[in-house]
């Protein structure tokens, strides 16, 4: 369904006052995200890119682009900061890339809630919210660059999910303001469950203009590395700390040997062969956390106060979640990863089972969090020593055969990833309403076939 080059030229000529990027190298760069973590996506997305990039700064500019694309039948793919992992903002059918980074105003905050334009960086959002003593409930490890619209449309959660679960859990996302792609674009305000119909849909069923998020109290967060000789002790430690209601924390990340060895810039704090817990804890809970560390024989090898973290902007969060994978890939480009969800109550046994089943082929990286239903459990982003795509598929099958859910990160089809199957009819109905011509990020939603 790629639009003819002449259509793109006419679009450019029709809206000369907008900020366009046409230089092929820049367009190619802005067509990419971090899908190269997956050897499968690297292959399947090779050569896919947009034809032109537009960087709007106002709602009116977004409206004019959306209307012109609808009239000329040009595909439109939204980009926040391009830190997604599944080629989510890589256009499969060319067209316009709408770079939302210039549409980034913080709109308002009140106790427990705040709203901003979609292109705002999460770090900037938090800086604003903190002036009132609040912060985002869950942030990805890419928070310094990732956008609010990108988190809503393509993200899951991260630091803070140990308290509030994934961002898609009821009550975390309060509302969105969205625009349709039609000759006369409509703007809708969706609240509560209606807003969630656009969550993690990769910009396929509407252009997100603004997002309103529920907030958490902002605490002074200190950081620690704790090492263990024995993986089981480390795992039990993480689980007990996660379940300790009186210890206020923001992240517990557990890395089994040999994963810590990939964090080369932290090498001085990681003894060879150790298993490591990376912690973000409220400063006033440090003593309580130390009691749990002592109980399990952990050794604190690194400590940074909240003030030091803020002053240096150096945070252990950039070694957690998919930053662990990024750091490992810097050392060994042949590695890849998976995303799995464990069953609350069985989660520790499932982690042990994975280690037993795969040994040195699947290296354990665990993140503790609360499930959608509020149970404290863990998820994992294990690092996989990649051999072939067939073996990768087999590993995924073995996980699933053992009752462990895998959110496949090696696909660009929404239904095959975290969605884990057919999309609810209400999601497709919303697409019909806000993208009746199927121009938004075409080819990613299996429920909406792209005309040949
Ligand atoms: C090293 C690394 C670590 C990561 N860690 C985490 C993590 O801890 N937790 C997590 O959840 N994710 C993580 N991610 C994935 C990603 O960084 C986050 O999901 C992030 O929030 C995406 O934001 P972005 O602005 O970069 O989105 P983009 O990649 O630009 O876009 C993501 C999707 O949202 C769509 N989109 C963006 N803006 C809009 C809009 N305004 N309207 C409609 N659709 C839109 C895009 O089309 C695309 O489909 C990680 C990625 C990397 C590379």
C-alpha cells in the first residue's frame, strides 16, 4: 500500500510551513528503533523505512498532517523517541513518520495526577511533577529519552511496577486525548477503560495527543548493589524484600551469574562469579533493607545516596530492565533476549526451572513487580545465547509448555507480542473509528489486513 512518491511530494508542497525532514540518512535513522536486539526483527525489518518525517509542534499542525495523509491515502506512523524494541515505530509501508518530540508541553499537575502532551520525555515529566512532591508510578529504564506517548502506546512499566504493577493496571493511566486520521480529523477524550483501548497498540488506532497519568509520592531514592554467592539465596532475598510491605522500594533487579559480568562499567562492584541484586530503595527504608540483606548473607558493594544519583544523573536503573540486555549486547552482539511472565506463587520455582532447563543458554535476569491483579511476583528478561531462529522458537515453546508465559519480543505483529492473541473487539472498533482508512502504522495489527 506504499504511497507513490508523487503523493509524498505533493503533501510536502501542500504544507510547506511545517518542519519536514527529507534527507535520506535522517529519515532512515528516524525509521529505526531498538528492534536490533532481536536477530529475527533485524532480518524481517531490514530496509523498512518511511519516506519523509514531519515534526509538528502544535495540535493544529498534527491535524493538518493527519488530514492531508487521509486525503492522499498516505501511511502515517507515529514516533516518540524511538526506544521501542519491536520495530513498533518502523513503517512497513513507507509514508510519513510523525515525530512527536516537539509536541512536549507539561500541561498541569494536581495531587496524584498530571497531564502532558505526548512528546514530552518521561524524565522531563517527572522533573515537573516532583516540584509538587509527585512522580510517575512506573518508568522504563529509558525514561531519560523515552516519551510519554511512547510509554503509553508501546511500553509496559519498569521501576515502580513493584508497587503499582504495569502501567496498564487499572488506575495508572487516567485519560488520553486522541485524534483520528480522516479528511476532517476528530479529537476525542477517552477516560479510564476507554483510554486503555489505545494502550500498547503501537499507534495503530489513533494519534495520542495528551496523556493523563496517576502519580506516586516522590521519595528520595537511594541505590545499592548487593552481591551473593548463591543464586537461591539471592532469589529468596529478592522475593522477601519485594514482599516486605514496610520497605519502600522502587526496583529490585536480580542478575544471575554470568549476567553481572556484562555490566562492565560496574565491574569494580561485581566480583567474578557473583549473583547481583540492583536495588532502588527510599532513603528512609535503607536500614530496613539492610536488615533483609543481612538475613540472606548479601554484601553491599555499591551505595549511592539520592542526592548523588540526582547530582551525577548516574543511576542503576540504566542497568535494569532492558538496559541489562543493552549492556550485554555491548559486550557480545550475538546475544538476544526474551520477556517472560511468571505465575504469582509459583514464580520462584519457575525461575529455578528455567535455569535447570537451559543452563548456560538462557541467563536469568529477574525483575520483581506486582501483577495486573496486584500479586507480588517477578518477571524476567532472560538473556539468550542465540544460535538459530529455530532454536529460539523452540526455547519459547519449552517455556510455554512449562506454563511460563512469553511475551514474544521477536515479532512486529501486535497480537503475537504482549497482547498474546486476538485483540478485543472494542480495540478494533476504535481503530475503525479513529483510523477508518487503515493508515496508522499499517501491517502491525493482524486484525486489520493491509490491502495488497
Ligand atoms: C535499553 C532499553 C530499555 C527499555 N526498558 C524498558 C522498560 O523498562 N519498560 C518498558 O516498558 N519499556 C522499555 N523499553 C522499551 C521503550 O523504551 C519504552 O517502552 C518507551 O516508553 C517507549 O517510548 P518511546 O517514546 O521511545 O516510543 P517509540 O519507540 O517512539 O514508540 C513506541 C510505540 O508507540 C507509538 N507512539 C509513540 N508516540 C505515539 C503517539 N503520540 N500516538 C500514538 N502512538 C504513538 C509508536 O508508533 C510505536 O508504535 C526499553 C527499550 C530499550 C531500548
